[in-house]
C-alpha cells in the first residue's frame, strides 16, 4: 500500500525520541523580515509554564469544553494540570491527583489525555502500558482502570491482544472508550470499553494490518469513529453496528503512513477527515466517499511558511478556524524549534501564510486551539506549555516568567 518506504518502529520508543538531539541543518527564511511582517500576522507568548526538571517533554495536551483547564501529559507518564483564565494566563493546580505509573525500564509513556465531560473534574489518562485510568480530580486515587484482558490461549474466544496501547479516545456521549494497539501476532487491534459499566466490549482485529497510530471519535456523533495506521489506511466506522464488517463504512488509502488524524466540517456542512503522515505531508478527505480534497507534501508546506529546508520541517497539527476553514501549524527543528508558523489551506494547490509565532523556545509536539478565544496552546520537547495571543499589550517578559509548577522551580534558570 505504501509508495514511500516507512520504517516500522515501536510507538512508545518513537514518542520519546528527541528531535533536539539531531544536528542542525542550515536553514533560513525565503524572504526578508519586512516581507514576513507583510505576509503573516504575529502572535506572542501570553504565558508559559515549564513543567519538568528533567528532559521530560509534553506529548499530549487536552482542554475541557470551556477551555479553562489544560492537562499536559509528559513523556514520563506525569500529568500536569493548569487553570487558564480569561486573559490567557496559566495557574498551576498544585495538588498531584494524577500519579505516574510504575515504569522501571523507562519504556512506558503517555499516549493520551482527555477530559471526561464538560467540566474539568474528571480526566482520562492513557499510558502505553495498556491502561486508561479514570480519575476524579476532586478525590484521591484512580476511580476506574480500563485494561483489556485477552486470552493468550484463545480458550474463551478472546483474541490475544498485546499488553500495550498506542492511542485512545472517548466518544461524544462519554460512554465508549476505544484504544488502538501496535501490531501483535499478525494483527493490530482496536479495543472497546463501556465506560459506565467498566467492562470491555470487544475488539476490531481485521481492519488494519499494522500499528494503529490514532483513533478519533466524531465530536458530536457518538457512533462515528475513524482510525489511522502505519499501513497507510484511514478507516471510518459506525460502532453501533453489531460486528466489525458491518461497522466499516469506508477505507481511505493515504499511500503513506498515518501519524495524526482530525475531524473537520466545511462551510457546506460536510464532515471531513484530515491526516498528517509520518513524512510530514498533509491530506484531507470527504469521509463518506473518500474523495481527496487537499494534498500538500512537506516541501510545499515548507515553502508556504517561507522556509528553505524541508529537511528541518515539522508538521504539528491541523485546527479549525471559526469560519470552518483549516489551518496547519508547522515548525522547524532548526535552532531547537525557534520557527513556529501557521498557514491556511483554502483550496487545492493553495497555501496562504497566516501566523508567525514569535518567541518559540522548543520543538512543538502537540497543540490545542480555541476558535472562540483565538488562543493557541502548544507543548513540546523542552517540557513547556505556551499560550499564544495576538494581543501584545499584556505580554509577560519570558525572561522574567514565574515558575508555573512546583517541579519547575530549579529549572527556571535555564529551562530550555
């Protein structure tokens, strides 16, 4: 299925390989500074928080529905919680409600964080050791743990699924959790749990031939699920159907290896699925028929953010603007991620410069965007979360930032 050669690697290991260890490749802008100012609007750090004393970095971010609380999952399985006020300023929630998992060989890491409901009281935390924990942040301890119990001998009809997971998501009515796994004994699995009954429901085991890298439910339809894999396929399911064969609505061949997927809705009200590949290309499809609507390779997006070297390029995420259009957040590994920019992709063959994020201090791994407040939150390899704003009237001087968490105090002097 793949036109490009893709090296199969362990998901947990891939998550924690630092890009900062790579040798810098010579790179520069393709235009003068005054042309950048003319083409991009500028955003600045409204607030920042350094989360870790060590080289633990932010892999996953999530926000509650009101975008007033941020959860950041780190590579050592730690989760840090922050309140985000109306001005875009962060305040650490110091009580440690989310404990790290036992990780003696340093092989487990965060594979997802997700607030359970509209509030910020209940959090789901997924780790690659095969566990999704449900925590009520008003209480101590883990309320429920979801871990699939397969049967190695298949004596009870349960497939021998691996002990690890690579990703997870919660559906729109907070009733179903789906987890993806790496390839194991010839199969890659999608595992399902009933949240309220705290029981496993079953598996899909025939739809992907390699590691499942992403599962994502539709934001409003609780039965609509898409998945992506290193086999190059994006599958769309109606999980209300009784079996996997009937549930599979469509299969889209990206002819690459899928890293990240997102749901979008265009101006005509059509649901779209976008993907970012492991080779930093971007593709977008109409989900019912699988028609390709947009496709940009890394070199074209590199040119779109007005940089010279595609070898440095890093495509981070795709977000929805208030008008329904999509913007791509992209950076480079040059000078430890100094360049962070976004572009819109309004039509085929069209990339339009959007925002230049000035003052970035790390290679960004994940991002959140709130269209109502026009706030972007990023997290990355220096263990920092940053809130970005276009309003420079209330910008804190980053050299004088307070430490935002207890663990960051001695890291403040040289956190980057």
